[in-house]
């Protein structure tokens, strides 16, 4: 189904308007919240490098404003900006990896310490899996732009597989590179392991170099979220689950009204400083959305056996079933580990029904 809007499109088609409404709204709000959160981090790093900038919020708002204006010019500009920022991000990581291999000295203690603490690493491995899942979470981002992609049946799966493969290569190389510079116990428990590595590599310049590389990498993340959020709102408005005016598309092909709403919400999060709590509550829906998507695949395969399928999922239904079971298990774990925010999420879910009925009316 080559329609822009992300997972909302599949869930609504398979499970109906209300399920689609839940997925769409939670996806849109959380994407705008992520835009705000990452922009804030850019602002914090930027004022550390250039102290006279002073206000973190001003820098964050400026980043969103500039990227919004670029997207407003049209889909060609949007695609070009994402290509450029993604390339710069990849080069920044590859530079750090190369520096680790070239300047770092392999430390045998790093690997031996893993063997010595193998038993105690099991719990740490399970906990770190959550962060790893978020690291790869952008694998499906291309489906937000399905109807803007030429030859979608070929290029969407190609983008997904090549994207995931690229992240795997960079992610693993980065971890190996870090262990060439410092032993595992040195970076264990550090909130930003890369900072410790940069200090060992570049001495007093390590902090400045790392912050600069991080800003370059994070601009791509903000840009992708500024691209994705309007597509969800656009799809919902087109289906009558949001104000109809938001399905307007300008001459450049950009859903401009949806883009404006999305950037304004991200700006509101920055000004209010409440995005952390909102993201924590909506985090419950992240995996829930995937769960509904996997269920939708089973339903649509059965309900529409003759639908065109330019790409067939390898191993279905086994692979899809494994993903579904893992998502449910992850959801149960999220409820157990963060009960408070999970309860808030369930309250939001209960309140969503009267809101849904109001918007439908």
C-alpha cells in the first residue's frame, strides 16, 4: 500500500479507524516530541562550544525553524537535505572509528574482562537491548514517504535492508573501535562512552571534537523527524481523522499545513520543557504500534490474498510471528519496568476514544 503516513496506514486499513487513530496520534506526537528533544541536545552542545549563544531553547528553535523552511521548499529539497545530513553523519562516525583504529592501542584487557564477567553481563545485555532497539528504530522510516518513492515495490525494501545493514556495520565497528582505545571497565556505566574515548584520543580537544561530531550527527536526526511527522498528520487528515485542511500540499509537493502544525508542536514542547514526560508516556505506544502493525500483516494476508505484493516477506509467517511475540514480550517488560508511565499511557488510551468520536463528528 504505497500511501505516505507510516504504520498508521497499515493499521487503519487492517483494524479500522480507531486503531489507526491511536497509532497515528501517538506516532505524530512522539515524533514531534523527539524533534524537540534532539534539538534541545543540539542546543546544549552548541552553547558549550559557543558560550555567547546563551539560550539552549533559542538554538533548538532556530534548528527546527531552518529545517522547516527547507522542507517547505518541496520534497526535492527535503530529500536532498536528508541525503546530505545523513552523509555527514556517516562520515562523522567513520572519522571517529578511523581515529580509534589509527590512534588507539589495542588493549587485551578489554576482551579478557568480557570473558571474566560473562555471567554478570547477562542482565546488562538484556537492559542494553532496549537501547539497541531504539538505535535501529529508523529502519521503517521510508514508509512515511511511500507515495513519494519511485518504484516503491523495489526501492522501499531496498532502502530498509541497506539502511539496517549500514547501521549494523557502523554500530559494530564503533564498539570494536572503542575497545581498541580503552578497556571495557573504563567505559562501563558511562552515560556517554564516546566522551571517554575522545578524551583518550584527542586529549584536551576531545570534548570539543566529540560535541562537534555529535551536532553534525543529530542534525540529520532532527531533519528526518521534521520530514516524518507531517506525513502522519497529512494521512490522518486525508482520512477524516484530523482537520481536512491539513491535507493541503504545496507546489513543491510538501504537506505544508501539516508541516506547520508539526513544527509548532515541537516548538511548544521546547518552550514548555515537558517533552520528556510526554515521550516517557508515549514510549509505551512505540512497541504497541509495531505489535499492531505485525497483527495487521497477518490480517491483510488472510483478508486480501489477491492484493499485489511486489515484495514478499521472507519466512512469513514464522518471521512475522517471532517479531510479534518479541514485541508483546517487550511490551510486558515495559509495563513491569516502568509501571507509572505505563498507567499514564493506559489512561491516555482510555481518553483517546472520546477524542476520536469528537473528531469523527
